[in-house]
């Protein structure tokens, strides 16, 4: 058994307990509607506001099939070197423009880049590949609406979707200039590594992962689908420079290591940070936990560096 009393510090335990007070560990046993109510309330409780220089506009990308709501964050003193497409987490069933509102605003405030947050369709009402299709459409819109390069950034399910887009756009005239993946699920081997060591981690368990995978696909086995599990790709060449941030106490951590290794073996540029003692969802701890604050600064710096075509790792 993993000794979380030793791995996790007091600040992080306080964050875990606060999160559990709003979002109990057994939330996946509730109805989807109730899960969303609980999650949305938790997000409101952790909302940290906007930096003073940042404003946001909510609009939508019109497509023949559906409109995709987006929120565009702008800085009063903009850096026009790049723009960021941010894809939120939430297990493919939770979240939207409000759940990661302050994260996107802070990313805009600290990089100066315009940030576009995407409200993709959620399961189970919209099974895979609906979310992927929406994020692909949003990327094509972002790439086509500006001459600035696009950096992909997303957490958890959003990181999964970013990676899927990066793999799918390699042949495009304008592909992402980089990607920053924050504790993503990439479809790694569940019989080894963190999937075993941290199967019962605080904030996210292997049981949770099975639930989200089942509900995303409607229970259909889609093994080998790269848009579902980017690690299923046989070809890791020509992917954009990638920075992976994972939490040590998270069953998904090994996915970051595996993805980094596959990219580097294929001649690409990738680096992986495993954040010691942190747990899945630690973005919401960036103002209360020192380790999470330091990690968020690494995320901001990675986005800023990739946006300018740099590589410092």
C-alpha cells in the first residue's frame, strides 16, 4: 500500500479535504445530473477571480451540426506572439466554460496571450468522438482566424483531447506549435506503473477511470482508436514540442512518462514533470498549496516558451 501520509504534505491534505467536502469521493455513484451539480458547486467554491488586466468574451463557433461555445480571454497589454486553445477537464462528462474560468484568465494574465476556452459536448448525451470533433473544429477555427501560432493546453480529459488533436493535425498546413498536457489520460497500460501503485490515490482512482472510460464510449470497446487514447498511435513522429505535467499521487502519472518516452524515441521534443506529492486536480490548489503554485508557474512558463517557438528543457 502506498503511504500517502508520507508523500502528501499538510497543505495538500487540506486541499484534498476541502475538495472532498464539496465533491465526495463516491460522487461517481450519483446520477450524471447530480454529479454536474456537485462539480459546478465545487468549481464556484474554488473560483479565484480574474487578474485585473484580463477581460473575457463569450461567443460560439457556428458549425452545420452544432454551435460550440467558447470564451476568449484578452490581456490589456497583450503578447501577440501566440494564442492558447485551452481544453478543460472533467472526465468527459463534467465542466464547461465556467469550471476553468479563473485558470484560463490567469493563464492569459501571466502569459499575455489570448486564451480561447472550448465548451465541447459532454458524454453520455454525446458519446465519443463528439468531444474530439468539437475540439478539432475549435482548433481549425483558431488556426484559421489568426496568423498567430496556436499552443494547445488542457488538463485531465482536456489534456487527452489536446493530444488527440496534436496527433490528428500533423499533416495540416497550420498545426499546433506546442502542447502542454496537465495530468492527462492518454490510454496507458493499466497493469503497471502508477495505475497499480496509485490505484487508490486521493482525488482519482482506477475505479473512477473505468467509469469515465465506459461512459465516454457508451461501453463500446474502441481499443486502438487514437482519438480516444493517443498512446495507441503507432507513429509518434512530427508531433509538436510537448510538456507533460503529472501528479505523483495519481494513477495517470505513468501516461506522462510513457508519452514522453514515445515522443523522444521518435525524435521529437518532449519533457515530463512528475510533481512530487501532488494529486489529480491540483490546478485548483495553485493558490493554497506551495507545490501546486510552483507547478502552475511551470505550466505558465511552458505555455509562454512554446508560444514563442522556444525550448528550454
